[in-house]
């Protein structure tokens, strides 16, 4: 102990452990393995709001408290609190007295406090838990300067700067596994109350396996012991698409927890987050997100990275992103409250236009063994499988969805622009087998295949109506390239392309190129 300091009580500041803690065995083992490393310094635990980061950090700290005989320090940095964050200087003003520094001996400036803090921890074994950090600047002054002590940091943001410059380890906390979710619900409800397996599975599914959501549902069930668990599951079913069933008191409300992260976003990132609720499928690509936001790919990638850092979005593979179901419901509520209906419909139309264009312009794939010279779609332009996959990503059809007269199911009649686009994409995804692998390479007869396509209008762009080829025309020779909606207007309104080709009210360069290509044929 340095001169001028006196420690009367060994600091033991950890909050109480959760009595119903369940699961997370792999994560606990990974954090514990860090203790065996000679240069163990810091472990960062990040994850989406409500994933149980603080619960895991406190549970693990309680398990290993005896490995740190010189004490345990804890502080909530309030990185996302609407009332303001706790700065490192304020945190040190609480740590230093706990380490034996008299209040009058605490330096006035941050650098002085950080130097004294590191001096006190040198040669000691102290566990420091920094909960709810916002960024690296809030954490760095609180890191020990010598081996022996260990720091656990929890944050909604991915603090990769500490990994790069301070050698910290990173653990990203996901939602519960199905087995952990069942265990957690059983621990909270009791084995007798959880003896309704169908209701338990439905509650787990509709909660998205999010620990906070499961805890709120279990609390409601505990508050109404006379309610069968099936009734609680029915409430979640009736509230599907809304967060009403996950309301709680104060900081335990799911909407409140999500809002703390949403408020930190830049305006453009917040807009993209809201618009992502228009994607009904389970995933979205960079290109689709760019179409949804009506922005080029590079700035869209930066916005997606901001959402990923805030743990409001998950990049599960390079360039592909997924949104948790409850976050999607929250984004949909915000979108309905914030964005006009015309903007929402325009975003949906852009997204469906992207999928329609992608379905029709998949890279050609060489057939494995053609049954005849004309087998497959002529020219290898696209495949029904590729179109169906894109349709599934858009949430329009499902791989095992029932069909009516060979067609997938679209949500609602195709009366509006976005629904007409959905119907056209739906038709591409469920082409009859004769059109996909027949020997003629011709479109099947019938007016359904020769009706005009959708009219797509974008602010500052040309509007274009695309027509199917005339009945009996071959797919490869009759269909001109699909004009890009991103092309700037280049001609005066009223000019048209040749018959049975795209007809543009304001012909674009892309449409002109399509006309030229058709004339060359």
C-alpha cells in the first residue's frame, strides 16, 4: 500500500448473482480459460440489448471471486443511459477511496487519477467489472497497467479498438440456445409449472430466445399462477409483430432497452434500421439494403457497419445480415411512427425491384447433363431455384409453401405497386416446370404470361413499364435486358421502346440500350 493510503475494508463491490441463472456453460468456460493465461488482462463481452451480458459477467465474477484476494471492483458506466454516461474520472473517484485513498488525496484530473489507480493495482490481484461501457475512451483509463488483475467489460457496442490496441479478448454473447432457453424458463417457473412442453416451446420461439424477453414472460406467468402456460403463450401469439407482450417496469421494458441503442445511431443509420423492417425474409444482402435505402453500396456498407457495432444487426457471413425478430418488431413500430406511408411503400418497391432484377439476371450456370439441346431456360439466363431463393429472402414465398394453380402465395391482392412487384417476383419463383426445363425454351401459353409488368417510379428517376415477350416467343431471343432502375433519365417523356419491349415514359440510357440490343437481334 502506497504512502498516504490506508485500506480499512477489502473492496467487494460485486452485485448479487442471479438466483435463477441457467445455461451459458460454454461462455463461462471460455471466460474461465482466460485465467490460465499468464498475461490475462481484459475480456470484452458484447451482444444485442437484452442478451444477458451483465448477468453473465456478474455470475462469472462471483464464481471466481476467491481467485482475487485483494478485492473486486464494480461500476456501471451507464454508457447508454438517457440520463448521461459515467465518465472515467467519476468512476475512478469511486474506485480510489475503495482502494484506500483518502478523499483529499484523490487527484483532480483524470490523468492523475489513472496513474494513482494503476500504481495501487500493481502487484495486486483485483477483479474489475466495468459494466455497460459505451466506447473505448470510457474504458482505457480504468485498465490496470500490470499483470495480476483482470477486467471484465460489458457493452452493447463491439469495442474492437481495445482488442487491437490493448490485447483484450472478445466474447460475443448470442441469444440462448434452445436447450438453455428451456432450462432458464424452467428455473424461473418451476418444473411443475413448466410441464406444458408445447406452451414452453411456443414461448421460447415467440421470445426469440432473448434472455430478457423470456424473463419478462416468466415474470408475468409468476404473477398470475392461476393462468395456464398455454394462455401466456396465446397472449404472445396474439401480439405477434408487436412488443406489447414484453412490457415491464422501468428499465426491464424491451422497448426501453432497445431504445437506448437506437438513440445512439446517426440519422441515416436510424433510417436504415427502420426500413430493414420492410424486409420480411430472415436475411438481407448489402445490395438489397442499398436498394432499400436508395443509397450507393459504399455508404450503405458504412451504415450497416454502424448497426452491427451497435449490435442491432448481425453480419453472420460477409455481406449478409440478419435482424432478430424482436428488433424487427421494434423497427417496424418505429417505421410506422416515423416514416410516411409513401416512403415505406417506396422502400418496399425498391427492395422488390432489386429482387426481381436479381432473379432475372442470375449468372448463367452450366447444366450438369441437358436432356436435350433445348433443355433448361434458353441461354441459361436464370433458374427457378435462384428465383425461389430470392423470393424466400424477400419473404414472399416459402420453400414448402402451398401453391394454388402452380403459383406461390403473395400477401394480399396485387393492387398497389409493391404488391404488383411481389406478384411478378412470385411468378418468377414458381415457374411451371415446362417453362424451366422443357425442350422448347418457349414461355407457356396464356394471358398470365403476356400481361404488362409493373410500373416502377423512383424520385428523380424514369418510370418504366416492362412487358413480357409476346406469346410463343423464345425467352432468350425475345426478352431484352431488364433496364436498371438506377439509370438517370436521359430522354424526354413520351418516347417508347419497340412493341412488346419495355415502354418508358421517360426513356433512360438503359432502356435505349435495350432497344438497340433488340434492333440488333
